[in-house]
C-alpha cells in the first residue's frame, strides 16, 4: 500500500513481541491479543500510515453493533499496539498522539444498591425458612 510505514502482513507476527513486552497481567495481555486481531484485519485492508489510528477510530465509530465501551477497548488495544511498534523502533513515528477515545455517557452500567434495597434483601433472607439440618 502507498505510504505504509510498516507492512501490514507483518503485524500478526509482531503482536506477541509487542504485548509480551508490556508490564500488565496475563489476563490483560491476552485480552489485548484477542482485541488487536480486529485492528490487524483493518490494517490488512487499509495499510498502516500516519493517519491509521484516527482512521481506525472513525471506522469503529461507524459500527453500530458495538457499544461505546467495546469500541474503546478495541481502540485502546490498537493504541497500545501501535505505541509498542514505535517503542520497538518498528515504525518511525508515534501515530496515536492527539486522538481521543470515545466519549461514554454512562460511566457505570448499573446503579449500585441503596441502603433501602439492602434492608429489603436482609428482611427477605431472614424470613426464609431455615435449611439447616440438625
């Protein structure tokens, strides 16, 4: 592809090198490895250039089957991957600067329990017949 700063066919091979060098838990590392596959497929079609991260964000914005939270998870995986490529000197410039994540209007998915709700649960449980065998 024209103006590619790294060949997109190398990305699948590089994901273990990039994510293996992160100071994160194994669970987080594995989550990144799974989520980066979506970006790699995108890059195979569109290439990697200085606008790829912003273009990928715009691509994700157009997917109406993903929640904002899911879009942010995919975007963050791409940011960490691209920053890792730059840190390993595999791309000549950091292309993720000045691109914000998606804005979330609901920071908490569900409301927590109120004291009154907890009291109802305690009363309900205390009214249940005992299941203890003597």
